[in-house]
C-alpha cells in the first residue's frame, strides 16, 4: 500500500505536470499572436492587454522565462517520479550467467518511460494543441503570472539573453557569409559559356541585394548636384542645362539643409518665364533615408511613395549623399547608361588584366564588382569608408602625397594625384597573393 508520503508526492507530481503543460501552452499562445493582433492590443485600454503587450515587446526575456520555468518544473517531475517509483516497485538484480543487471537500471528505465509519456502527452502535446486554438485566451490568462516570473528570473534572464545575443550575432554573420559564398560558387558552376556572364552578374547582384545599405551605393555629398533656393530662375535654368539631371535637390544655405527636390519636368510649362519667376513653389517634399537602410527596404519605400530619389542622412541629421531608384536597380542588372551618363572609363580604366587607373571617389562597391571581388573583401580594414580614397586613407593612416604607394594583400595602390587633401586618382597593380 502506498504511504501518505507517496500519495502526497503523486499529487505534487500531477500538479507539476499540469504546470509544465501551462508553460508549454503559454509558449505557443504568446508566440502565435500575429502583428495585427498585437496592434489591436496596443490600441486597447484594458489593463490585461497592456500587460500582455508589455511581455510581447521583450520576446527574448519572455521566452527565457518560459524555458527556465519549464525546465525547473520538469526537473521537479523527474525527482518526484523517481521517489514514487522506487517506493512502489521493489526491483531486484537480475543475473544472466556471469553478467548482473542491477535493479537501479530497471528503476531508471521505468522512470524514463513513465515520465516521458506523461510529460510528452500532458506536458507538451495536449497543451500545445489546445493553446494553438485558444492562444489569446491563454495568453491573457497567463500574462500576470509571467510578469511575476519575469521579475523573479530577471538576473538570470539578463545573463542568458545577453550571452545568447552575442553568440547569435556571430553565428548569423558567419552563416550569412558562408551562404552567400556558397551561392556564388553554385552560380559560377552553372556557367557553361561566355555568353552567360551577364546572367551570372545579375544573379550575384540578387544574392547580395539584401545585404547592401544605401550608404554603399549612394552618390557622395561632394558629388551631388544641388540648387540653391535663393537663385533666380535664370540661374536655375542655366544650372539645370549644365547638369542634365531629371531631379535636383534644393538646399538653403548649405547642402545639409535640403528643402526639397525639384523635378525638371515641372519646369517645362514655365520655360519662358522671366528671371523673377518663383520656381521655389514647384519644389516637392524630400524623402529621407538613413545611411544604414537596406536597399531592398529602400526599393520598397520608393515603390510605396512613387518617388525616385531620396536624401541620405547620417546619424547627426547631415546630408551624406543621395540615392536613386536607378542606383538600386543597377545593383541587380548592372549599369544603366543614358546620353547624360559619363563613361565608366572615367571611374575605373583597365590598362591590362593586372593594372587599373581608378578615380578616388569611386564607390568601393563598384570597385569590388569591377575586380570580381566579394562585396565585403575589404571589410576588415575599411571601417566607415565607402570610396577607394577613403579606403586608402584608412590603410595609410594619413593623407598621402602623389607618388606614395599603399600595399594591401596583393593590391598595390600608387597615388597619382591629390587635390585639396582629396585623393583624386590612383593606379592599381595586382600582384601575387599578399
């Protein structure tokens, strides 16, 4: 007959299995709530809804609390079940020839089978199935309980979340680099003839598309053609004719104060106006984008706002440059040339297979593509630079003089000209492995 201690242990064991089920069901309930449902919870004035959204706003801490609580409960179930089984069943050693199977083996096996059955069925499967159909009901009911557990486990949660975040970033970066490299190799393997070269470049552009930021493809502020809002109409028209662009940013005082974007097509019906014409009223509101914005997100925003040009701003709100729809499209299909575009020879001129003449203002992204390098080839040394000149400044540590040579790996850069502390032109020679 079971002793009172065994009976109490059985009750405690069933309660612990029930708690395990609550934990498992809550995990499914909380993390099945959709973004639309979360928006509805944010708009609600109900205290329970506010408490629930507060938990969901810190999903890592919530998940950590659930896992810690569930593991503690499961350990309790194992300890209680082992006590119950050893109290109810009296196994004996079994001798097979000269081999002896100790009774502790049977205690362990029976305990594993029984505990696994109860935990999987009543602590995992049934609660999760039920929770998937009643997620909001369970999430709201358990929100108060998990707010309390979050506070109790906060020190441990903080350590776990912080450490896993560091590991996750390293793994994610490593996996992303490995995946892209493997995809590039797979694309190259599929090439069977020279005519497929353009297709390969396009496929590689698609692979790297989501990893590029607007800062990597933008036109630098020193190269931006912008109009002063104080100009009269005649000055503006002369500037527009000289530049040949269809859209021009308009600034006040300096380029950090962009007032809007002028669409040249808006000037057509006013082409014969006098110099006093108030062209400023034709300026359209500018679209701004941070330097860190991914170009796939930028493309989506261009589509939604039906615009073709955005002002790129740095962390201090200053103008870093501009990015256009054409810049983004070119990352996939290659350069798009019209009658106003300069030849690529003015940026990167190939003398032979191992020698190039390069403009210092050439974006590193264009430079690596021209040399068939990985987009992140100079990642270890580039820091914040986005142009060839910026890369050389970081490698040199100071402003070089004409004739200075800068060597990195198999690349030997010789500075050909420097003007106003800016590297204008360099000669690149590619040697053996550095």
